[in-house]
C-alpha cells in the first residue's frame, strides 16, 4: 500500500484517546478518516481535538459511509465481537483491543472471517511487541526446551481502583476516564481475567503452541463482584499441566508483574518483566541468558499501534499477537469464567 493507510476508530474512549490516536499521529503513515463513540458532546471533542474527517455515534453508519483500510476497535469488552466482525466484513484489517472477544465461539468465528477476507486481526498486547517479548520468541524457536510439561504463569497489576469501580488515579488528567461499566461490571465482562490476564496469556500462547483442554479455577472478587484475584489449574492438549495466577492489587508505586516459567523435557524457560530477565536453562548445559537493556520489560501501549500501521502499509508481515493467538487466550479465559460462574461466558 502506498501513501497513508486510512484508519477508523470504533470506541474512542479513554485508551483510544490517550494511546491509540496519539500513536497513529506520531507514526505519520495513518490518515484519521473516521471515529465513532457514544455521546454527541464527547464525539465532538474527539473529532475537533484530533481532526477526524468523519464522526458518528453509530458504527454501522461509519463503516457504510467512510472509506477505510483498517479499523481500531477499542469499545467496551463485550462489544468487540460485533464491531470487529462488521469491520472485517467491510474488508478492513482490524486491531481489536483485549480481550479479543468474551466468547470462544465468537473468537473462532472472527478468525475464520479474517481468513476468508484475507485480512489481519491484531490484538495490542504490548509485551508481544516488546523487544523483550520478540527476543524471547526467537530463542524459543531457535533453542527451545523440548516438549512442554509444566507451566507457571503469574501476572499482577496496580489496578485495585479500576476493578473496584472507582476512578483510576492515573487518568485524572485525561479527556475521558475508564468507565466502571467496562472494567467492574461482571455482566459486561469486567474483571481481571478479561481486562488484564489476557496480556499474559497472549504472550504465553505466542511463545508456546498449546491449547487448554480443561480448567479448574477459583477467584476473589472486588466489591462490584468482578474477579480481582484469579487462581487456576490448567490441563493442556499435550498433557502438560499449568498454574495460572492473577492479582489486581499491586501498590500503585510498583510496576506490572509478569512471570512465565515453563518446564520442558530439555530444560526450562524463564521470562520476568519485573526483573527484565529472559533465560533458557537446558539439561545439556547450553543455556541462553539474554542481556537486556534497562526498560525492555516496560509496557509500551503505542508500539502495537505503530506495528499495525506498518503492517497495513506493507512494511512488515509479522503479527506478534494474531487472532489465532488471541483465540487460544479467549478459550482459556472462557473456560476459567465458566468455572467461576461470573462474567460473560464462552
């Protein structure tokens, strides 16, 4: 594709305004052709601030009347499927915020539609696009640990306020703030699993080609009834066992925690964003210990958007967080939520 990629936004709330749209502008290769969100006043604010050519409170009207090559979906979690499906059927590449969907069958359908349309699905899980994540992917491919036998996957975030239905402290100066209806309502796919643990699962499934067969899970909930602590035991398709752990209540002065430990027949893999460590330790002694620069484990939300624009322009054909990877994540979360008996179920 020559020139600029024509991009529309469906769901111009807090994260789109604070992250996605600034990333598009900074890239320079995107044309902001259309934007959609609820609320005429808020929509006008977004249009005037960023100079969108077309604005609508109806996503169907936007898709029908505006020429677009690609669409970024950052609407509430439970609407991702509806909006992404419409954009794919229009013939657009889509960047769909996590969680990809809140239903495994719907996730599978979107992957099939994308294949039929020869369009890409990309989910902006930032660690998949980070130097640390990309380097980890390379050493897994080139060195490996043999057949996976056991997985320990832990993630924790400083978002106690968000999942308690309270204003997120860090967004006090933003044009919009994350609504409790998205993050803290169990009937609308609120909760730590959908809202945060999807990051950890997306990176894990990018690194290791496994699928969940069954899950046992328990959780602790916030005062709004969504999960803010998750604990699960997983049985994978190859017979491997796994332990998943998530927590929303890291103190605000601390950063994200994400720790992946995978044990295989030839060795073990370690990935820790907090300590910025990536290692393969092998039984034959041929260990690989990456030398990472400070900051390579930090979360960067703009990087996936930049990568998406490059993909649409034909500057790269890599997709570190594809619909296929997202599908495995959603299958895992849907099984977990069925066990928990809260939230949207797949």
